[in-house]
């Protein structure tokens, strides 16, 4: 199984709606590693690493987000997996 890595930027109403907590639970459920953080511009950024199918499904789910979110867009960019990252963390 080949691991892939994607950087994602999620825009819309994604802060103050438990988006990061939801995303961490979803990422762990998909067996992904990486991190997620709020950005000063109101967006959320994430690094998603793991099996290609799991990463793709996570990106699709991030397009919907948790119930209170109103996602406008999910922009993604392929990147190189970081072997130093393990688990999935919420960066504060």
C-alpha cells in the first residue's frame, strides 16, 4: 500500500464549529496521520498522509465537514509524506 500526502486548505465557516476535532476523529478512523490547524484568515489547513483511498475520502468528507460547518472550498496540493509525523494532531 502506497502512502500519499496532501496539504489541504478549507475555507468557509470552519472555525468555531469543532471542525478540527471532527477532522481529527475522521482522520484517525481512516488510519491517516498528519495535523490540522486554524489560520488567521479564518480557514483551516491540514496535512493528510496515508493510503490514497483514505486520503481521498478524507478530502471529500472535509468538503462537507461537521454539521455546524459551512464549507466553501477545499483546495489540495500533493506533497511528500513526512516520516517524522505520526498520529494526527490538532495544532493550537
